[in-house]
């Protein structure tokens, strides 16, 4: 092959270049430039499986209201069957969530009675960790652990999918509801 060809064999070394070059240094510069352009083109592709955060703020997802996934926790006295929250006059300031290091996690906790069957329950958004401690009146500490993943596919409203939930040293039940998960714990 002559000078100016697309491939140049020089002392057993194969160099691919776009433009005709007269030395190895220029060939390597051309190769590096080509690889850089290809890398930039590959990085600019968008995934259509899940909307990005920016796409959620603009486009089809703009203005859409999504309910967050919540834990609804019902606490029942195991000997009397009475609602622990109402019988002990627990209020929101009496409840906090701690991480595994013992630091308080800021969360939007509420006590509510969402329907006739669920009275005086603790409602909190699913923390973005796999284990937390629910502390009530500095005396009762419940260790709650679970596995989670974000689900929703192409939907703008991504939700946590919770599996493998456990409450350490307590009797409990765990069920999925329309906007989260109901955890009934006997104390």
C-alpha cells in the first residue's frame, strides 16, 4: 500500500487512520481523535426504558402528581389487643426514625386513621435504606429491615417494591396496599 492509504503497515505495526498521514505520531493522534468522537457519540444515547429525572420534570411527566410509597404501621398490644398508639397517647413528636448508625432520619411521619379498620396508625414514607429503627417515646425500638427496588418501568411514577420485610423479635404481618405496605406489629 502506498502513502495516503487508509491502512498503513510500518515495521509490523497496523495503524488505522482516516486521513493520510506521513508519520506514526500523526496516525496515533488521528486514532485518538476518532476514538474520542466515537466515545462521545455512544455517551449521548438515551435509555427509553425509564424516564430520567430531567424527563420527569419536563415532557410527558411534567405536572403529574405521584403518591409516594408509604409504610402504614399498626401497633397492637399483644396481651390486650388494644391499639398501642391510642392507649398510650402517642403523638408525632414521640416517634422518630433512626438509621443503623443511630442518627435521626428526617421523615414526614404522621399518625392517622385512614379508614374504619385502620385507626391510629403510624404513616411514613419508605426510607431509602434497607434497615431502619422506629423509636417510640425513647423506650420502644422496632428494627425493620427489608429489600427494595424501584419499579414502574416506563411510568413517570416510580415506586418502591418491598420484599423480605422483617421486624426483629416481634410478631408481625406484612401486606401490600394500594399506595404502600401495611405492617401490623404486636408489641
